C-alpha cells in the first residue's frame, strides 16, 4: 500500500502549489486584492516565482499563499505541508525540536511554523469542554526549571518555602494545569503556583457544569468539584488508579507524552 507521505505534494514544490490551489480555489483563482475571478492568468516569465498569477482587473500579482498561514514565509510550501501533516497526525503533539530535526529547518523556523499551524487549527471560540455525559480529567504537573530570582516565595499551601536550595517541585519548576476531555480536546495552562484560586479559575472557566470531573485526591479540586454534575476521584496515595471508569490516566498519559515530545 502506498504511504501517505510519499504523495507528490510533500516533495515537489510545483505539486505543492497545485495541491493548495485546488483547496483554496476549488473553482479557479480568485484575486485576494479585488476579489476578481475573470481575466486572471499565471505569470510565466523566466524570473517569475512559482505560483504567481496576475489579475488584469486590478493589475496586481498574487499567489495562493496570500491570506493563509504561508503568507510572507520563505519556507518551501512542501515543507509547510509536511509540517501540517506531522502536527495533525501526532496524537500527543510534536515539539519544535522534532520539527527542526525532521524537516531540516532551523529551530527558530520550526518554532515559527508550529505556532502558525496551531493558531490556524485553534477553534475561534473557547467554548466550555465536556458537557452532558462527558468526562473531563484535570491534573497538574511541574515542568521546566524556573530561574532562582523568579521562583515563588511561598508553597501552594501558603507557607514560606524551604531554605534548601533544591526546594520543592512546586517552587523549582513551572506549574502546568491540564484539562483533558475523554475522546476530545486538551487545554493546558501555566499558573504561577498550584493554589486553589488559580486552579479553580482554570477549571471553572473551561469545563461545562454538566460534565463529570475526574481528579486525584488533591484538595485543590474539592471546592470547585461541587459545581459539576459529579466530582469523582482516585486516591493515588493509596495506590488506587482506576475505579470503574473513574481515573486520571488520560491526563497523566498526556503529560507523559508531552514531556517526551519536548526533548
């Protein structure tokens, strides 16, 4: 069976332009400057860039890249298509470092491409996750060292931090709160400290009240959990990880994959 990534538009620049044009202009070229569809012709000069058309109504040249995430980019269109495929087909995401290594572009370029693609894929409105009959798992993790001068001076319980230079994870690393809808989307937030106030705001503003909220035994979710149809927990400290369909394995699996992809 033929591999998807062997398709010509992933490797040939002219084919990449034709592939994008067929999707952006299914009924033929449209001038992005004046909206005209008549009297448009491809420019065929020897020094003309690939994919350039000229509208003879407004007399301006254009390509299919105008008005898309590819506009003003000097990266080959075929590499953009490869990046879109990699990002959209990676179940747990793909890091800028991985794009950099796979596509052979600089890390800065890979970071730029990844952000443009993810922004284009983002829904217009951040409607609440979950809903009637849906389960949303919530959990927090710690990732990435914080410079000493920027570290919080109090723990998540409000107590002064230890003088031990190693400190606690909540002081040394950045706090990430993630919400995972089973069979749906993921949202992650960086909060200064894992305190009830900041975590409650994330949960309250992003999850529909009709949802079942699943967390571990953390006290961070006790109060806000009462606002949902059900708040069910597993007790990790007692080595309980699954009880029926109650678990936080999905969000923890997301953390595990995200940490690996970041390297």
